[in-house]
């Protein structure tokens, strides 16, 4: 493994020389870049940076930390210019590292006991909200000082906490994989008081979910459902939208869902051996209409999806820790637009005159 990483670092340096990443440092120039944490076996944990507006051309690959076994999530702040990656090392320890995106250097890399999963960040960039991993039994998430990596608070509500989300209108959202009944609810945490409320129950244990721009509606993958459920966060009503003709056998869990930034559509990943992405018309969020399905080049199922902030491209990621690439789709035409390296932990960072103006999100949150 050490030999592979050394070779990769040399290749990345050559790429940097051939395609220098000067856009972010040159006055008068702007760059919409995609920071994608690699998950393929040869370069897991490093970050590939792509220029979105030049056909996702690879600009550079940033070497980060060693011993990354499983990448669990990414979040970033335009206020501080820092990027945070949650991962598990080869010993199974939950870790988070902090990257200075201006200097491409690691500021800190710390163990967060007893585990980590797909994290979120406060709008001011000061706090990280770190779930404990779906395989763990701890009944809380942890609030972490984003400047130091120190745990400063715990918020208790349910065990096996998984994806944490802080959409544009807040509050903090949280789902869990708990099998004691509490995993059938979506939790909302007030970032000022840390009071916890919930919505549900859903048909099964919740999987990935995505919230719209005003925190009015949330779409969710749910175990045993070949389709999705939509909740009105103001009234508590939940409706079910089913995909017809699901494959025989155990439905399992469709994994990956997101609003297009204009909120006209919701895209939903599949599961098992089904190589499709399903697209819902959300003209009426409480009455979704299935309008299209995309077939992946890999011929295999996907595990995650997200979008650039403008809504030009959808990024459909392969199965976890796969060497298959992440496929890019044109959101307007639904046509395949290419493939980049394997990653499901990615977000957009926009530079103008060398300063970060905007950072996107690993989730497909609404932006209308």
C-alpha cells in the first residue's frame, strides 16, 4: 500500500505541473471546482480537484493522511476555507481530518471516539456535527470544535446515528439505523438549544434523505420500499411514492437521494444489481411523478448522488469503496456527460480572485 501511495503522489505532482491549479490564485479569474475524496483502492482518502466548467478536467490531487480504510463523509466552510473529511482507519478508529483549502495542508487529524459518519457543519464554520456511525450503539451525536477537533458536547436521542445534514434553512437533521423503532423517525436538532424533535414514523428504517431550501419538505430512502417517502415538515404528513416493477426478492434499501438545486426533480439511486437512477417530477412535492430512469455505464447499482450548486450536473457514485468511476449526468438533458474517479464524498468549492465565495454540500439539498 505504501508503494502505491508513493507512486500516486509522484503522478499527481506531474499532473499538477502539466495543469497548474493557478485559477484559485490569479486575480480576475474564477473557478468552480469539485473536491472529490477518492475511494478507489489505489488512492483512497486523497482528494481529486476537478474544474467543473472545463469538462471536469483534473486540476490536481491533494495527498491528505495515510491509513484511510473507509471514507465516511465530507463538509466544508466558505467562511474559514476549511474542508473536513470523516473516515475510518485500518484499525477501525473513527477519524476526522481538517484541510486548509488555500494551502492544501492538513491542519489537524483526530480520532473522534467511539466513531464517525457523514458529518455536517454550522453555517459559520465553527462547529461540526458528527454522528457515531450506523454500526455503533452510542445514543448521541457529538458537537466538535471545527478549529481544534475537540468534542465539546453530546446530543442524545437515538442509537446508530448516521447521516447528519444542515440544509440552507436549518435546523440540524439526523437519521439513525436503530432497530428498536426509533430508526423510523427523522430527527431535528435546534442548533441554539439542542432541543430534539422528530417526524414519523416512516414505513421502515430511514436511509439517505435530502431537505429542500426552506426546510419545508424532505425526501427519504426507506428500508423495504422500492421508491421513496416525502414528508411535509410543517404538517407532519408523509406520502409514499413507489417505483413500479421492482426486482423480485428483498427490496432492501435504495441508497442515495437528492433534490436538483432548482427543486424541480428528485433523483434516487437504486440498490442491489439494478443499474438505474430514478427521476421524480416534484412539481407537487406531496404527489411525486416518476418521469425518467437513467442507466449507468457501469451496469451496477450506485450508492450516492449529489449535484453542483448551479444544477448543471448530477454526480452518481458507485458502490461503496468501488473502483468504478463516479458518473456525471447533464441535469437538463439527463444525458451522461462523463466519468471521474470513484467518490461519493464530494462538494463544490467556488473561487473568485483567489477567495472562496461558496462551498456546496455532499447532500443533494434544494437551493431554490
